[in-house]
């Protein structure tokens, strides 16, 4: 951890990207106010011990920091894997998109699936494709539908739901063993 009060906000994305390139596992930056009303950035950098010296030197070069603080912590991690699942979006009976999407599958110590997260850049691309087809749908909606159906598939649960309300269009979500199908109902 280090705090820096002499850089502009424009430098922060570059520093984060370079820290990741140097081997940081994660970087968090918090904006704060310090003595004399100065703005500062507090950098939290998660890295392996063997990378500390290189990362500290980079921070000194880029920010002029006089030092870094080292916190030793324990991390309770879950097993996970990246899996490709087949997916298609059908709207009004017409396939608007079909392909594979990457999912991070998180498992507990008993090897049970406890969480599934779709790859963000692939979600963005899918949302853009659907919107270009003339069907406005938000990234949030696509993420929720895709992750819920993937979770249902990988947990071997048969969950059916319908939203029936005159103010909303009805979405019917269905699943087949080879692919996930999300279709807009009548």
C-alpha cells in the first residue's frame, strides 16, 4: 500500500495497467483527502512476495512515493475453472446470436458449484450485437439472464420462471443440454 498526493487522475489508469503488467494480481485505488486539503490516491496492490521490490521501484519512479507499506494477509480461495458454454439468443423466433461464452465457475471445498460469472468483455459484445439487431436490452439484463441459466445448467436444477404483467414483455427462459436458449415470449 502506498499513498500518493502529487499525481493527476489521468495517471492512475496507466499506473494500474503497468502494475498488472508487472505481476500484480489486483490493484485498487481509492481517492482521498489528506493534510492541507490535498487530494491523494491510496494504492492497494496485491502481489506475490517476489514481485514487491520491482513493483515498489516502479511506484517510486512513476509517483515519487517515498516508500510502500507491506501487509501480510491470508487469502481463503475457492477452486475455479474457466469453461466455455454454448449459448444462443432467440428473439421473436429468430436467432439473433449464437456462439460460446466463457464463464468462471467457482466451487466450494466440497467441489459444488457455488457461483458462475460470465466474461465481461464477451457480455459487452453480445449486448452490442443484440442492440444492433434493434432489440434494446441492457448489459445488466444480458448478464443476469446468461449467468442464471448457466448456474441452473451447472447445478442441475430445473428452475422455470415467468414474469406476467401487462407492463412488461414476458420473457420465457428455457434450457437444452447442448445450449442455453433465452427467448422473448408473446
